[in-house]
C-alpha cells in the first residue's frame, strides 16, 4: 500500500487523484503533450536557453499537434474546452516557460483577439495561417513608461486617408521580431484605445530584440517601434472598444499561465524528490530521510495540489462562461508565486548541483521570475483582488 502511494505521487504529481475528474480526451491530451515535451523539447531546450534562442523548429510540430488556437473553434482550430487547453499549457511549461509563452501569445493574445474582435476577412486570412504555424503573432500592449498601467499608453493612431498612421513604442514584446503580425494597442484620436493589425513589412514598423536576459532566454523579447507607420483601414480590429478589449485577452493568457506555472513546479518537485532519495550525507542515509528535507517536499506537493484544484475549478467556471477576471487573478497570482518558491526550494535541495544546467530547476526558477512579472505583476493581482474584496481600488 505504502509503495503504491509512493509510485503514484512520483509518476503524476497527482496526490488528490485529479485524473479521476479528467475526461478520457483530457487525459490523452495531457499524456500526448507530455510525450512531445519529453521527446522533442527536453533534449534541446537547455542549449536554446544557454544560447538565448527560441526553438523555431518546434513551431511546425506544435501546429500539427493542434496546440495553436487550441481553445478556439473553426478555422482548423481544435475547439478544446478550457481544462484541455490548460493541460497543454501545464505540460509545455513543464518543458520551459518560453515555449509555453510562445503558445500562450499565439493563442490567447493573437488568435483570440482576431477571432473575437476581427472582421470575417481578418479571421479567414489570419487564423488558418496562425493555427498552422505559417504565421507568428505578437501582442503589443506594454510601453517603456506604461507596464502595470497600460491605460496611460502613449502610442497614437490617427485616421489618414484610407488608413491609419501609428506612432509610439511598445516594450517587452514576446515574439516581436519573429512575428508576421502584431496586435498593437493604440489610442485612436477622438475614439479611445483600439487594437490594430500591424504587419512585419509595414513601412515605419521595426522590432529590436532585448539581449542578455537572465530569464525566459528561450523566448524572443523585443521592442516594437512605430514611426509614422501607415496601415490600411481594414487593419483595425473593429470590435475593440477600449482598454477592456485588451484586458479580455489578458484573461485568457493569465488562465494559461496559472496552469503553466504548475508544470514548471511539477518538474522542480520531481527533480528534487528523485535527488533527495539518491543523495547521501551524514552516515550514508539519503537526505530525504531528514525531517527538514521532507518538510520542503511536503510544502511543494501540497502547494502544487492546491494549485491544481484552483485551476481545475477555474476551467470548469470558464467552460460554463461563469469565470470572473478576479478569479483568474487569484489563480495566476497564487500559482506563479508557489511555483517560484518551489523552484527555489528545489534549487536549495540539490545543493551545488542545483545551479547546473544538467537539472532544469535553475532554468525554471529564473523563468518564473518573468512569469511573476508579466501578465500583471504579483502585486497588481494583489490589488485586483483587494479591489474585489473591498470595492476600493488601491492602484493610485
Ligand atoms: P479599470 O478602470 O479597472 O477597468 C477598465 C474596464 O475594464 C474592465 N476590466 C476587465 N475586463 C475584463 N478583464 C479584465 N481582466 C479586466 N480588468 C478590468 C473593468 O471592469 C472596466 O470595465 P467598464 O465596463 O467598467 O469600463 O482599468 P484600469 O486602467 O484601472 O486597469 C486596471 C488594471 C491595473 C488591473 C489593469 O491595467 C491591469 O491588469 N494591469 C496589468 C497590465 C498587464 O497585465 N499587462 C500585461 C501585458 S501582456 C503580457 O504581459 C504578455 S506576456 C506574454 C507571454 O506569455 O509571453
Ligand atoms: P512596473 O509597472 O514599472 O512595475 C514595477 C514594480 O512596481 C512591480 O513590482 C509592480 O508590482 C510595482 N507596482 C506598479 N504599480 C504599482 C501600484 N499601483 N501599487 C503597488 N506596486 C506597484 N507585454 C506585452 O504587452 N506583450 C508581451 O508579449 C510581453 N511579454 C513580456 C515578456 C517578458 C520576458 C517580460 C519580462 C515582460 C513582457 N511584457 C509583455 C511586459 C509585462 O507585461 C510588464 O513587464 C508587466 O506588466 C509589468 O510592467 P513593468 O515591467 O513596466 O513594471
């Protein structure tokens, strides 16, 4: 009996038997993405992380496996329910946060806004290309002086003959320089914040990569420059009606991050558990036999399990169309914070070996520093929840 529990915890990090709640299709999705990550991601990801490059060769297989646009319907998209989509994010981030970021951005921040706010022509042109990995997208909301507070954005658009002229800078944009299309949020003169489709070859558009990052190294991060960038009239996402439209996209991405962070945490927990059972100090007993070490492992598994229950329930609510944005904030805030703490504890338990690239924990730990900041920092989600509890916004 003791051995059976031991084995099940080790294999799935599924202490509360969440598997029993998943449909057969969801279990298949989870296992298939896990297999993809083990076979095609883990053997190459560390080299890409060290080199500071995104593994572009994975885009085609991920497209074929249906990960791009997975939660959308029509246009070749898989039409998965939220839990199935979340499991894809979990397993991809078990590999690397940079890979999950790529898929998050393509799904939640590029395909979703085109699907939700675009015209039929925009959907028909872009969605099959983005789904098939023949086009890559990015999402430009943040600016150098407006990160947590995008409402202050300075990027402007004005109507000009049969189109728009855009001016401004977007900062820290995932996939920026490899994107064929950027969803750019700008203040349209007299009309408020709207979303625009800017293409790579548009005159006045350019992208410059950030170099020497210590985090999310297997991901492209760029600054976008819009210098009198002219785009035709049909590039407006006509359904966008203010900052709220951009925030709706963030909800989708934050939901995926809440699942993804658990994948990184599971990888760290599994590594630490194996390590502490093998590693011997003081009289030849495994370090896992010491109470302080067990306490750390218990913390890790408990927090992963609580995080799993949170995301599963969120998925159910999203499926029923009952999910509020403050509920998503709670899951993003909690799961990323515990994942970061779990990664740091795993690094600690591996001792000196914890800093080696032979083990994934330091990579996950440094990635999770970014994940804690993007899509709303930990403290911005604290304030969102504070407002929801008290009715009082404390942002200013
Ligand atoms: P506020 O006045 O509170 O709200 C304006 C309107 O929007 C509504 N709203 C939301 N609606 C849907 N979803 C949400 N999450 C919403 N949050 C607010 C709100 O009810 C209101 O509606 P209405 O009908 O009353 O007009 O807006 P605010 O300007 O005060 O902003 C609030 C705040 C601070 C929470 C918001 O600005 C925020 O979330 N800031 C954080 C910024 C952020 O998360 N940026 C992410 C950039 S993208 C990114 O990081 C990608 S990483 C990609 C990767 O995975 O690699
Ligand atoms: P700031 O807003 O300057 O915050 C700095 C600190 O101040 C934080 O601790 C914050 O919590 C705190 N703070 C700010 N306001 C308050 C307040 N009112 N009360 C208390 N504390 C406060 N953006 C995109 O648009 N698209 C992308 O694809 C994208 N990808 C990214 C990829 C990477 C690798 C990174 C690092 C960032 C990315 N971002 C992207 C940007 C990200 O969303 C922002 O970094 C984030 O929203 C925080 O903004 P900031 O960095 O300007 O920090």
